[in-house]
C-alpha cells in the first residue's frame, strides 16, 4: 500500500514538472513575439518630401518635413533631421514625389545634368522641331531612334535623290530644351533635344548634323530592343517603282533672217488605179482598202 502511494506521488511530481516546463516555454515564446512586435512598431523620424520636388529643387523648410517611419523599414541614406536636409543648399538630382523619403543619393550641392550621367555616357543636344520630334511628344525619360535623311552620295545623284538611315536606336532622352523633368507628360515643341549616348554615338550625332536632317522616332519607353540598321531610298517607297523618263524633243528649226514669200501650191488628187480583175475589200478599223486578187497559174 505504501509503495503504491509513493508511485502516485512520483507520477504527480513528474506531471507537475512537465507542466512547469511547458508553461515557461509558452510564456517565453509570447515574450519573444511581443518583443519582435515592439521592435517592428518602433518608429524613427526621417525627412520626406512635403510636395513634389522636380529636378534641381533646392530643399527648404517648406518643401520637406519630418514623419514617423518604421525603424525596420528606414531606407539606406535617409536623412534623420531637417537641419541636415536643408544645410548647404542641397538640391534634387532627380524628381521626388510627395511623401517619398529624401535620400542623400538624390541630392547634390551642384544639381546639374552631368550628375545624372552614368560613367562612359555623354549628353549630346540635337536640333528638333515639331515634325522631327514626333509632334512634340518626345519628353525627358523617353526612348527614341535617330534617323538621318540626306542626299545619296555619288556624282550622278541629283538633289532629289535622298536616302534615310537609322543612325542610333533605343537612345534615352535626357532633356527637351532646358526641361529635364521626366515626370512631365504635356507635349512641348522644343528647339533642342538632349540625348544620352556613348562616345561612338556622340560622334555619329555630330557628323549627322552636318550631313542632313535628323528625325526622332518615339518608341515604347520599356522597349530597349536594338532595331536593325537599314537604309531606305525613294524607289522603296513605291511597290511598283514607277518612273518617268526624259522625252526626246526635236531641235527647233533655225529661223531665217528674211522670210521667203509663201507660195501657193495646188495639188490635184490622183485618181485611184482602175481594177480590171476581181477585187477584195479589207477593213482596218473603219477604213476600207481594196486589193486586186491575183489569178493563179
């Protein structure tokens, strides 16, 4: 009897120990989860744009502000105080929308177009018009193909013998005139379009401007496919290649110094030869002709 009681006591103690261990593990997990939630809910103050900031906007107390941001989601390069944001007259290198964090990588004390150029790339301006720039719909941030129309080389080419070549393809547009804001969508007729090209592209653009007329073909902004370079000449514009040749003209007779008096010449129609044998009439169109039928031998 006493042994049975000891076994029951031992089992009860074991169950109690297990219950304590399970309870401690449960509450430890709850505490860890609460700590993680508290860490995630921890907020920090960062500087964001109070309004849309176009390219080259100088930061001040009116266009930036401090907001609370989850500490675990603070982006790299975020500015944590207004004093750091507005000191030194820093300006935006690229457009920033309202509510977007202001990052140091988007600011510069010298906000010029050159600061946005990748290494090995150059900004080259070309003349443009409403017709040459897709009706004014070419805007900063677009992609274009550059076409050159010029006279066909060769001594035998006339002024009307033209050809069009694809000079460059998938070229980014940096600016139209002095507007480098890639958020603007309104069509604008500018006088120059600035393109981003490499060294060879810059050379091609410089030479093309001296040879003929440049045109910009607007393409899908997400389409960077390099199109096939080709040349189009006037005969390719017609499916049947119609051509008008020169007509030979007889030289005009020389005019005598003194015109001779005109003579009246009377002509008498000769009678048609008389047919003695059988005849046959052949009609050519509406005109009949009579022929004598020769007898056989």
